[in-house]
C-alpha cells in the first residue's frame, strides 16, 4: 500500500514538474515573440525619426527659389528697369528694357553685333550670350563681362543684361552712376531698334492698307456694275409687265369675240337643221 502511494506521489510530482517546465518554456516563447514585435516597432520608429532628421538636414542646405514674378504689362514706350532674378551665375541684379514690336531673333542678332563695339568676345552661355572682357571705361578701368538674355512678350521683346564688374554686378542700389551708364547703352539700342521695328511694322501695315483699299475699290466698282444690271433688269421687268398687261386685255377681247363667234356658229347650225327638217 505504501509502495502504491509512493508511486502515485512520484507520478504526480513528475507530471507537475513537466507541466511547470512546459509552462515556463511556453512563457519564454511568448515573451520572445512579444520582444520581437516590440523590436520591429522600435526599429520602424527609429527609421522614421532618422528619415525626418535627414529631411530637415537636407531642407536646411536647400535654397528654395523665389516665385517668378509675372511678366510686366507690355508698354509701347521704351523703358529701362532694374531686375533681380536668376541667370547663369545665380540670382543677380540686372537691367531690363522693352523693345516694342521687336522680333526675338532679329533683336538677339543685332544686340550681339552692338556689343562688339565694346571689344568683348561673344560666347553662348546656358541660354544666354556673354560679352567676355568688354571695355567700358565709365564702368571700370578693368574689363567687364556682360551677360544678356532675350525674351519675347506679347507685342515685343525684353532685353536683359547682367554686368559683372569683377567685384559685383551693376546695380542702382550699389552705384547709380554705373547703373545709368548701362541703362543709357540699353536705352539707346532699344530706341533705335524700336524705331526700326515700328517703321517696319508701319510699312507692313500701310502695304496692307493699300491692298485693302484696292480690294475696296474693286468691290465698289462691282457694286456699280451690279446696280446697273439691276436697273437694266428692272427696266426689262417693267417692259414685260406692260406686255403682260396688254396680253391680258387682248385675251379678254379675244374671249368675248370668241364667245360671239360660238353664238353665230350655233345659230347657223340651227338654221341648217331647220332647212333639212322642211324637206
């Protein structure tokens, strides 16, 4: 009996020990899974934080370009204004002049020729052209570089220049006298080209006017001829209407005489029948 009790007790102890070990192992497995999930979440959070830090770091080193100002309203008068905008060397001060009725290709070609008066070598630079080592004593004892851009607008062309003095760019805020020098050069060129463009436009429009007047004269002459034909047709219509009126009168008369003639014929037929009846 004691042996049986000891045996049962041993079995229960073994079962309890096994179940305890199983529970402990399962708990360890469950804890491991929880830790793995937490580790993944923590890694994701760190990754997002690092990405945000990198984005902020990149934003600090990035220059956000200013909004481009809309094109100014077209003017029929040549006007020189200061601008501050992007060109091949970055954002720089410069000058802009409008040339009414100018053609972009023609103005660009003529401005390059005009710049040769200052001795610089003309080069193409990123959608612009550069007068390299130009000599303008009023600006500097040294040579200067003049960057130019041609832009079309409805009704004309903008010529923009950015003049590099070596220690900065020409600006009215820095040196009004040097600004006036460049402004005078651009204004003289623009006035000359605007006058040529306007003369060309005037000649073109006058030619159109003469052509339109010739066409108008042709139409006027055609109208005269058509009116004559209409008058002739009206006379013919009047003549035909008179003929039609006389025709109706004659028809009425003929109808009346025809009726009378029918009566005579019927009367003779009756007389003839009466003669045959008496035989």
